[in-house]
């Protein structure tokens, strides 16, 4: 491989360092690509569950709407109407 000269050994070492640096750069690129693919896979999984998310949101909205309907009904009936002093009037 080398003729044993110090300058040849230094050149081989520099070449090996260059190869290692290139390999590390490519490995970092592969890791970035894998991370991006994992992120996209997670997004796709959530999109696949969109119907479930919508169903949960609809159920929760129904509960909120029901609460507001109850509040409005009480206000319209005048239940527990308070005057500005904080006393309940009948």
C-alpha cells in the first residue's frame, strides 16, 4: 500500500480522514431523512385517525352545546336572578 515513506503515510492518513468525514456527512444526511420520514409517517397516522378525531370533537361539542342550552334555559326562566347587591330576588 505504501512504500514506507513518512510523506506517503501522511497522505494515506489525510485520505482516510477525508473518507471518514464524507461518510459522517452522508450518515448525518441519512439520519435527517429518516427523521423526516418518521415525522411524515406520524402525520399520516394522525390523518388516518381524522374520522376518530372528528367524532371525539363532535361529542365534546355536543356536551358544550348542551351546557349552553341549559344555561340559556335557566336565564330565560329567570332562575336564581341576582340583583347588583348580590342578593337573590324571587
